[in-house]
C-alpha cells in the first residue's frame, strides 16, 4: 500500500499543494525522445490517484506539446489538481531569449490556457528572469486583478520567479520588491 502524500502551503498567498509534485519536462522530449503519450497520460493519472496533485509544466517543454499533453490528461479531473505552468523562455531555433514584458506575459498566458484546455492555472510563474524588465512590472501583470482566477481575457494567477521560488521566497508586494525585504518561508 502506498503512503499518503502530505499537503503543504506554497508561499504566503494561500496555495496548498501536495508535498510531492510531478514535473513534465522529460515527458515531451526535452531529454531524449518524447515518451509515448498514452504512457504519460497513464503516469499522470497514477500520480493524481496516488495523491500527487501539484502538476508543473512550462510552455517551453516540447515546445508547447507538454501543455497539450497535460490538457488531455486533465480532461474531467482538473478540479483534483493544483496546476502550474511557466513562461519566459522563448526559443527561435537554437536562439534562446527570455521575456517578461507585460504584452508577452498576457499573450503567452492565453495561449497556455488554450493548450492546457483550462480556464485558469493555480500558479503561473516566470521560468527565467528577464533582466531588461523590472520584476515588479512582470509581477504586476498578474497581480492587477489579484487572486488565482481568470478575469476577462487574461489569466491572473499567482506569479513568482523560479529563482525566488526555489529559495522559498515569496514576492509580497511592490514595496518588498523596491526595498528588497522579502519573506522567507
């Protein structure tokens, strides 16, 4: 019998996720050939049925095919998971760029929602930091309406940078970004 997967609070904005998550990078050929779609959907369902409900992908995996795979796997069971996807890395052939400008963030969110076949994600965060755009400008795109729900044609999810998230830092508000005072969880 499998053990129980615990739950934990992620950051300070109320998101509670499974203590173990499932990442999708290798499912769509990032490391080697893509895995058979049916096998990956079975794996995703097994993870969810085992209590692993924090699912994390990115628009760059595949590219884009990973979100499509996850969208297919979540048909009819979206409410059982905490769904995260990332933005910010743009590939043009072998050339990689990083973007965090508001126009890009809004547009890529809409496309990710379509690929995932969902109305909103629970965590929408920046894969890499765009050093040309102040982080408070990038984060304000999704904080304008607050919460983690879709508003109008935009997805307003929680937004964190991967670097800060890895160190357990949660962006509190514009003031903490200006002063450099960040909350460590």
